[in-house]
């Protein structure tokens, strides 16, 4: 089962989700504990999404 969710509310995502997966062009480009991905994004697309929110 695959469940995709788009969220602009990163604070809520951190509380609700243990893991975060960032998809770009149909591929997972970054994943891990949501608080770590949001606090220290490694991929340019993750940074772009966080900066845009």
C-alpha cells in the first residue's frame, strides 16, 4: 500500500509522522525521520520545498 500526502504544515508533519519521504520527478530523493529531514535537508528539492512554505 502506498500513501502519499502533500503538506505545507511542517510543524504538524513532525508531530504526526515518524518518517518523511521527499519525491521529485517520481523518485524518492530524501527520506528519514521528519524532524531531521526538515531541520537539515540534504537534497536541493527538499530545501526548495521548505523555503517555499
